[in-house]
């Protein structure tokens, strides 16, 4: 599962970033909102690279933007292989994507907590991250489904609905696939 989750996750995350970026560019054309260089500034600080505030480091920006999205796709792929699939899992993953950004941006001092942002900016960011998360999820779920149900799905199928006293399926059934 690990190798599949890694390769499929990188693919799913890359697909999510491409779709999110296309949406961001379309939204920026409509609203006039400028592109953000926060990803570049964050990567410079995380890596200790020299900062040049007067310059907009486009290559560094794209490296962080696409790299972070592709790498986080691995987590969504692990979720899908475990049996966490569908819109509910993608909604959970949206929070993970937002949290990842905020940890990196706030820990480096590049960003500020979202509750301090103008509301419109917050709505736009959440919307774009949701597009990423749901696209990444759709791809990860489709790829993981080729391997059959995940362990969580097998457990859920034991007795439909949430019940006490229902233990997990035997290990051989879950891991013997």
C-alpha cells in the first residue's frame, strides 16, 4: 500500500494543484486580485534561503505551490487506501490543507492567523483550498478504489451503521489483500 499511496498521492496532489491554480487564475482575472508570493517567502524562510523582498521569486513560488500540493496529496491517498473516501473525506482534507498552509506561514512569520484577514480574502482562500482538496480526493479515491475497499470500509461493511460491540474484521481479511 505504501508505494501505491506515495505514487498515487503525488499524482492526485499534482492534479489538485493544477485545478486549483486554474481556478485561482480565473478568479484573479475576474476580481483583479494580485497573485500571492506568500508560498515563495514561506519556502525561503523554511529553507533558510536568502530573502530578496524587492524581487518576486516566481520559480520559488511555483516550487512551493506545486510541491506542497503534490506532497499533501500523499496524505489524501493514504486516507483513500485506509477507506476514508468520498466527499466527507475530502472535506476533512480541506481542513488539513488549510492547516498545513497556516502552520508553515505563521511559524515563519510570513503569514498571519486567518481570523485577522479581511473576510473576502478568507473566503477566497478557503474556496481555492476546497477545490484543491476535492479534486485531489476524487483522483486519490478513484486510484485507491482499483485496489478494492480499504480496511475502514471493510469494518463498516461488517454491520452497516454505527453499533457498539462490533469488533474489527479479522486481520487476515484486512491485511491479506
